């Protein structure tokens, strides 16, 4: 009656082993580390960089606990923070002799101290949020008016090109606030221009104004276009911030939209507020220029005498390149950049999409410069670097451009990201700034841990005193629930915050409630005179429906918090929802397995240890009934 088939015990055992293995990394803590990554797309961090870091540390007499190379950069572990700071200074001096023109980003970091066998199984600790680890919090206000003005200026330039191509003479195109005003001398030309705008500028609402010699067209953006501009500005700025913050070596940054025009940035583990603000405020622009392949020009530039109107750069792979200063196209005309493959030779490539004006300009450039090279540059803080410099094979129209040649799949992804999110779509201002020190974070961890620990101890003492052996079984199931919850959070690489710790404490209280329901159901059956074995089976069967119903309703509330909440509310909801699922598993399956192991094989079970059973008339019967 109270026996489980072997496969159920195997499931329980595997679940507990899984919980133990994936919870274990959280007890090893983190090691101080230094991360070296590239600050320029033309510089790659590879095994040569790793060997160079090792030589620098060996020369400086600084011992380390391991060095590794991954897709972010070279990471070196150290025993303590003092050694970490010495190593950072030594590596910084060697890699960036000119601080004003840093070639590499040398950042302090924290790496998991878990043994290699755990890391090989992808058993990693949970990330700690800003309130537990310390760091900086920024609330950024996106200047939507600036994004709108930028779009209107670009649209005005597009309209000039369009009317020029259609041979429609006008008396000037100017932006007047949120409107674009186009002047004409005669009604016929104005009517022709309005027709062209209707066909080629679907985002504009065009109205006629003026009379006599003062004929005008007033163009304004449609409401759906305004909404699209705002959404694009937020999306591109978030992508750009992600790309920039990678340089800080932050393990789990939080970058998300808040409201219609604000972005929250949380950088756990970062204490250098000035550097964080500098990176957040950086802007980059994309430029397309022609390469000067005149014989002898590059040699003259390398000798210190560049021809007039040219600049020397370094191409991917380290080759020197002479680029003309004249900008033929800017990143404002780029609407999208996605990695892909060349349709002919299947090599990795980047596919660019230009707006209508950019497509016309690019068609003219490629038609007039077949066989020549053009350079795509990323300009930042007045300094530029060549992302790629392809050869123009043929005239390219339609606004679809492909960049290929000498790129790996990973490099194509990187280039697409840089081109797509290399610049901010709209300016941003820091409206809120908050710094949390590591000491306060450690104190928060200590208090959160103690609150959960003492809550667990209080529950355990009560359950054992009140329900005796069944109380002890409930406590074991509760501990299993906590083990599985932490394991799931670690497996998902969730970020643990103070609200998350509160959700864990709440989960303990809710999980033990299920065991109380089961124990009381068993007591009811025993009071009714049912034999112990039958009472155990009936108690679990009847309690399961109540447990399931109550947890489903609570799960619905948790999902609502997860869907509609943000920030700390979502962190609470994630732990809460996972805790509900683990509590059902542990309260029903694990506790039942233990009860079956203890009592299930006793054919003539006369009594169970479940505390005092009160029968009608308030007469206490034997506690071992």
C-alpha cells in the first residue's frame, strides 16, 4: 500500500544528486581576477595575448592561480585583492603605455572559485545582484526630442535629394520645430512635389499652406512613425550600452527599459563610478570613406608625410591603410546590420540595410568606384578605427550591402553588432546615480542568509516537536526543497537579489504548509479509526488535491508579477515561481518516499510517530497511536 516502485526512488535520488551538484558551486565563493579585453575591433585577444600576460606577471614576480582565454578576453585569477591590484597596474602599464589612447581594457573582475570538475559540468554559482555584491546604479533619461530632431534633419536631407532627382525646383527646405517646411514658386511644382512625397515618404503627413508667391508644403511625422522612432532609440541605446559595458568585465549587468523613455543600468561589482559614467556616455559614429590606393601614397604616409586629405589607419589583421578624409556616407543612413553568409562562396558576411537616401548615395559611390576599396570606420572620441575595407566589385543598388572576406563567423557577428549598435540613437542624461559599497553588499548577504537560516531552524524545531517523526520527515523534505531551488537558480544563472532572498524565505513557509496539510490529513484518518498504513495512503491522496489547488493559484499570482513586474519585482517572482514547483515535488514525492522507506515495509504497522492525536471529547490518546 505504501511502497514505491524502484523508478520513483531513482528519480528522487537523481533529483537530490542534481540539487547537491548544482548547489555546491555557491559555497566556493569567488576569486579576484584581472580581465584583459580589446578596446578596438582591429585588435584581437588570442593565445599570443595570453602568453604576453603570463610574461608580464612572471617578470613582475606576481603569482597567479590560473589563466584562461575565452570569448571575452584573457582572465587571470589571484589569491587576494592586493595581488589583484598589483597585477592590474603591471598589465595596464604594459598594454596601454599611452593612457589617452588605450588599446586594451584592463578591468578588475571576480571569477567563480569552483573546482574545474564542477565548471566542466557547467555547474556555476548564482550571480549576485547589485544590493548583494555592491556596484553602481544609473537611471538614464533618453532625449526623445533629440532623436526626433535627428530624424527630421535626416528626412529633410532625404527630401532635398528626392526633389533634386525628380527635377522639382523649390525655394528651400527647412525644419521648423517638429515640421519640415518646403517653399515653392508655383502651384504646379508644389503639386508634383506633394505627389512624390506621398509615393516616397510614407511616414510623412503632407499639407498645403500659403498662397500667391508664398506656396508651401508642411510635412510632419505620422503618430506611428513617432512611436517607431522612440522604440528604435531605446532599443539601439540598450544594444549600444550592452556593447560598451562589456569592457568593464561586469559578469551580469542589468540593462533594461523603464517607462517610455528611461533606461536602468545596474553594474554589480563595479566601484569605479567615473569609469562607468565615461563608458555609458560614450558615443560612436559610423563613417564610410574611400581608400587612397595611389602608388607611393601609403609609403609617404608611413614616413610621416601623408598626402593632403588622407589619414593613416590600421586594417583588420594589422595591415596599414590610407583613407581619405572625405566622408561619403554616415551611420545615420544605416537601418540594420545582420551577420550571415555570402550567397556565392558561403563565407561569413555582414548584410547591411540602408535607408532610401543612403541607398541612392551608395549606388552612386559604387558605380563610380568599381575595383576600388572603401573603408568602414567607427569614430569614437575623435579617433577612428577601420572595421573592414572591402573591394567594390560592382554597382550596388537597392540599399542592401554585403561585407565579406577574411572574416570568421564570430567576427561577422562582432562587426554586425558594432555597425548596428555602434552609436547612440539619441543622447542620454544620468538622472539618478547610486553607489552601493561591497561592505554593505556583504552585510546584506549575511542578514539575508541569517534570516533564511533562523527561519528554517524555527520551522524545523516546531515541526519535530509537534509531529515527531513525520515532522522530521517534513524538515528533510523542506531542506530538499531549498537544495533544489538553489540548484535551479544556479543552473539558470539567475541573479540573486534581496527580494530573491525574501522569496526563498517565503517559499520555506509555503512549502512547509503542504507538509502540515499532509500530516493533519493523516491525523484525521487516524482519529477516525483507520489503520496507520491506510491512514498514510489516504492522507497523502486527499491532501494532494488541496496542495495542488493552493499552489496553482499562488503560481498564477507569481506569473502575473513576472509578466507585468520589472526590476526587483521580477527577481522576486522568478524565485517565487520556481519555489512553488520545487515545493510540490519535495512535499509530495520526497516526503512520501521517506515515509514509504520508514513505514511502508511494515506489514503489521500498529502505530506511527506523528504527535498527539486528539479524539472527540478532547481525550488525548497515545502519541504513538
